[in-house]
């Protein structure tokens, strides 16, 4: 057998070997005649450090030898586990996707209508411009800020269609990395898990500001203000516009004013993630109040939007990145750079979801109908909160204050259950939720509230 | 108390006055970005009022009337899926069905790699997204490695690997004198690159030149790759669209697979299924075994999650409906061939027109090249003249999109090209 000598690190002197065709398709390490200069064990760990292994023999050995299995996503992995459970009473309160009272997914009527209109019109499927569908961009910024907002008239908003909330946030992160090197993003503790991934992968440093107070199961407002004040001037402060994910705890209007004050004092940049406009209170305008407050003060603001929940367009990946600037000229420059970042990510965004939104928002009849459907969805969540609260209150005699269930808003509720207690929810009661104690009320029906109440009371009192 | 002020003022630097008097923008340092060289052409075209204007810039197919086309198989697929299905999030790896069908299309229905579950594959945001995901993957698991890009290549390839943080080197590819392949130069570069380098190869219908290696040349390239242990990453944006046959257009990949290479592949349905704006494609990496494929796929998903969480469903549903139904798939193959044939016909016509006008230059390359694009050999100055004098829009590297030509405008374009080149 010809010995297989592999030389390392010398690009110009690769050993020339004859090919061994018989080893087609199989990884081949040869025998002891293989020699590697430094590493024992897995020879291909040295590929990563030197990249210079002569692979004459080893064509079929994969580059991916050393690649480990990634951990399951903490949120999306919950649904996977739920699906695998065969128990009848199981309940999925994991991912934030709206369910009807029958716990079925829901396609909004206005969406079906819009799609039929689109089908009838037989529109083409040409590339959108990099910044997305113009009709969508117009509709989305008007929805966010109000159609007669002066900043729109003054053309001070750079709006770019993005891949739902995630993609829009990622674009902004890339902008920050490129134009504000070293600037930090302050994120709430806790926040949506993927926020950290986004800033990590975009190489933007982040730190946390206090937000959730486990003692009150409410907002640690003083801690929040303190931490925002303590951050280096010119930091980006990531704020949830409404229906904070995962806690469901929102600042009051008075608290929003104070938050704006301290952000202005410290020359920070407010960065809103608006994933639930309309879904929190049931009113589109009310849910945008925080963003509008900041804009009305003349601040420059970043705002990421998503239509995953409020139009049920989850899988269409439709959202937007908005940058409210001090001048139309600044807005134009910012928009051009957002486009430059998007081009090497995906060239231009997907058209289908954008068209749906533009059709729904652009047609007065459909728009009204949408508002009604959203009130219905938000209403169902509120009813479920009430029923859950009533059930727990009547069953639990310990005197614990459960009113946070009613005070929190939106799809999620931070129950205050710790990891062990959350595990108990799953292992004993087949209630699937995330380990941080978050439940998605969108996955809860009135019919299951009693059962859930029992599960929560048991987990809270009997498990530590 | 905060002072409210909406008007901006051009105060240098950031004021730190408490009370936030509204000052100059945060975005002062942000310069206007240059127009994208390709997509900017269409913008300019749209702004032109001339009745004679011709857009041979971006590579989007047009029929003989110059109109965009939605394939019949696609319309039918949309009818079937409209309003029927929920829009719940796809898994991070995208539509499983669409990915399955894509692998069959690229690797062959009876591919052993598919049977053995050895391919790590995820749905991607068309070709761009597939390339970007791979570039990010390369950066994470082979930090310090470079990507070798052909000269020339689609300009966005440079942007993609750069923004992913992977340094780039180039290799000789196009031979300007012959307007063909610089095969000797290409082989030279493959040999002299450090062993184990990552190369980007266009599987068929090279963009922007339209110059592809012959089958024999592909075999030699593959052998040399083996000797050097290079990693072949194929960008296949035109399967079916180049020759009219999906099998033939994937031949290069098959040659490499038969040789034992573990390839990487970016697929796009933008052109061959006309799904441009839907952003649907697939990234696949052939692994040693199933276990490894599962690991690699999990890591691709981990990269996708902070980019866009999960890919868009609509285009993927169209693809899986079309490819999953034998009748629709047959119809699709027919429609792709129609598109490819029209392009091939236009190449012949353009060349004929130029030769008829007595051009002294050789225009053989127009019919030698394949796919949507033709590298005319025009200089940037000549291109500028075509635009300013004749309202013909193309990229400054001399690339024309044959899809923008039709029986209605091909003579006009031939005249114009002859006009700007006759003194060359």
C-alpha cells in the first residue's frame, strides 16, 4: 500500500500522490503511515488552524469533521417537545403564535381576501427593489406613526422592508456595527432570547438593564432608569414598544415619559422593537403611543416592526426597519446604507407578505375589518387572562397576589415560576412553556384555564 | 425640562446639554451609499422617458413582448395553495418538502447521497441568501480561510463574503481576447492556490460572462481539485435555464460528486421558476454521513435564526407544489425549455444582425456563451455611449441580459452596438 503522507502548512510543496479511486465516498485515514506534525487524535482539527493539509488521499474526508451539534432553540424547541408528547391533556404554551379558542391556528379573513384579490389580479413576481415594496413601506410607516405625522410629511423617516422583526433588527444591528463601532446596545433583563443572538452574530456589544422585578412580578422601574443612566453616553436602548416579550409588563405612559427623559439626558438612541402593534390593547394607535411619544419629542429613533402576529403572517416574514432622522437628507443617506447592508444578505425582500399588508392597510374596508379582527384576537387574550386569574384566585388560598396576570399585557405572561417549577409544569402536568416561566396565553383556551390554574398552583407551592 | 425642537441644526458634534436641545443628527457620519451597479441600472432605466429605451441590465426573464412572465405551472400552484394553509412559522431550516425536491433536482432523483441522508440542507433566501449563509458558516468554522472568486463574477459575491467577514482572493477565468475561458490560467490558479482552499464555481451559465467550461474541462478541474484538496462551492442560479435541460445544467456537479468531492451548493428558483421576488432557494452541503449532516444542518439553522429566524413560506410552497406534482413538474420543464430556447434564439439573431451590418469584429462569442448573460466585450466608455445616445441600459462591464432582447428591439440594439464599436 502506498503510504499516505500528508504534509502540513507548506503550500508550495504538496506531496504528490496517486489517487486511490477505491476509496470513493468513504472517509479514509489510512493506517499508521499517516503523519501529522502536531496534533494527535483527530487529524482534521489541524485543518482549522493551518488550513494547509494536503488532502491528496483524503478527498472524501469532510471539512465538517469537527462541527458539533447545535443546541435546540430554547423557544422553538418547546413546540418540538410538545409534538412528541402523546398525553391527551397536553397544552402548548410555548411559542407566541395565536390560537383560536379551539386551539387552532388562525388565518385572518382579511388576509384570505387580500390573497384572493392578488390571485385575481395575477400580479407578476419580479424582484422588489432592495428597500422593498413601496406601497408596503408607505403603509407601514403610516401605521406606526400615524398617517398625518409631521415627520412623514417632512420625509424624515428611512423605511426599508425587512424579514419580519428578526430581519429588521439584524439590519439595524449591522448598521450600528458599521457606523457606531464600539457603541453598545442596552437590552432589558429579560428580553426575547433571539435579541442576544442577533447582536452577537452582528458583533455588536450589549449589556442588560434591569427590567423584571421577581418580587412584584412587575417592572423594576428604578433599576431600569438607573441602568440606562449608568450606560456610556450614546448607547442604543432597545425598548419593546408594547406587550413586552417575555414578561408582558409594559411601562405606564408616565413611566415612558421618564424613560424618554433619561434617554435624552444621556444622548442615547432609542431603538424600539414593535412586534405586537394592535395585539396588546386591541388598538393600533394605543399600542404605538410609546414610539409616537419619543418621535414627538424630536428624537431620532430606530423602530423594527413585525406583521407576524398582528396579521398572522408569521411564515411570510414581513416587517420593516424605520429610522426617524433629523432631516430628509439624513434619512436618505441612512436608507441608502440600509440597502447596502441588505444586498449581501438577501438582495431584496420577499414580495408576498408585503403585498398582503399593502392590500389590507390600503383598502379602507379591509383595514376596518382588520381592526375588528385584531380587537377580537386581543379580546380573546384578555378574556383568557381574566378566566385564568379568576380560576387561580378561587383555588389558591395562600393569599398570594396573582393580579399580575391581569396587569400584564399581550400574548405572554411571566408567571414567576422558576426553572424547576416550569419543569414540573411540563413533566407532571404536560404544560409546555419556556424555562424562564413564560407562558403564551395565545395558546390557552377558556376551557383549559381551570387545568392550568391547578398546574400553576401546584408548581408554585409544591416545587422549589 | 426637555426642550422640544423638530428642526435640525448643523451643529458640529453631539451636544451634551442636559435637556436635549435637538441637535445634529446621529447619522452625520453616514455617507450616501453608491448605487448598486446592477439594480441601479433598472432604476435609471425606469427614469428614462425615451420610447426606444431598452433594458438589458438585470437578469430577469422577459418574453418576446418584453414582458415579465409568470409561468403557468406557478399560477396553477398558487391557485391550489391560496387560502388553504396556515401561515405558521416554518422550521428554521425551512420547508422540508421544498428542500427534498430541491435536492432531487440538483443531485438526481436516485442520488445515493440523498438515500443515505448525507446532505445537510436548508431553505435559503434565494441564491443570495444561500451564499450568505454558507459564507457565515465558513467564517465561523474555518476562520482565517479565504474564498476564491472567479474574475469576473456576479458583483454581489464580493459583497456577500466581505460582509460575512471572509477575505477574498480571485482566480483567472475569463479570457478577454477570445471572449472565452482562460482554461490554462484557471488550472494554473487552482494548482498554485494553497491546498484546501475554498473555491466558488458557477455550475452553469456563468454570470456575467456566459462562458462555461466544457465537460472535459470540468473533469480536469475536478481532478485538480482532488489533488489539491480544495473545497468546491457551486452557485447554481440557472439550472434548466442555460441549456434547456435541468440534467445537463447540473452536469458539473455530478462530475465532482462522482469524483468523490463533498460539494457545497447554492440553488435559486428566481430565474428558472420565475420566482424572483419570492426569494426562494436552497443551501446544501454534502457530508460524510447522516450524523454529520444533522450536526451541520443544526449549525446552519443557528446562523439563520439571528438573520431572519425562519425563511418565507410562499415561494417555498410554490416550489414544492410544482416539483411535487408529476404533471406540474412536466409542465415546468417544458416552460423552462421555452425560456432557454428563446434566449438561445436571440443569441443567434443578435450575432446575425451584427455580422450583417458588416462589423469587422468577431461576434462568435455571442453564440458560444450560454445562459442569460452575454459578455459583449464592450468597454465602459462604449457602454456609456449606448446608454446616453441610444437609451440602452446595461452594466458597465459590458454584460447584456439576453432576456431583455426580443424580435422588436434586437435590430435596434445591434445597430447601436455596431455604431459604438465600429471605430474600435
